[in-house]
C-alpha cells in the first residue's frame, strides 16, 4: 500500500476542491467536506460518500438542517493506487463525483461522464 500521511491526503482533497470551477462552488450550499481514514465496515473499497439532500430535491421545507456531508476515504484510495500521481487523479475524480451528487447527478450519469 502506498504511504501518505493524513495531512498530505487532506491537502490533496483541498487541492481537488480548489480545482472545481468557481461558477460551481458558488452554487454549492450547506455542504461540508471531510476526510476519514476508512469507510464503515462492509464498505472497505468505498472512496467517497455524499450524505444529504441534493440541491435538486430541496424545497421550501429545506431550512435549519445540518450541512450535507461529503467524505473522502484515505485508506481505500491509497490501497487502490500505486503512485502519488494516481492518488492525485483518483482523489480529484472522487471529489468531483461526490460534489456532483450534491448537484443531483446520479451514479449512472457520472459513470457515463467518466467519474464513476
């Protein structure tokens, strides 16, 4: 397994977020991004997870709720990548994938776009 500290991985996630166009980040609402070492038991290869209500499903009722949560998992990413360059690329794909869920884009469409 490739070695990378949590701080280094968090920095890569931050850099991936910085590469999201400003036009999109300005539209993001009530969402927080986290890095965790491992996903829940039973999901050992999960690279990222979006939990919340996509923007496309929010209505007048949406107020006073906790932020949506995007989590990027360090362990599975490092286990599947052989080089730092692969980690950078996979982290960027994961971040884009989970942000797309925030915008209401489903897995089928993301796979078709190459962000599966």
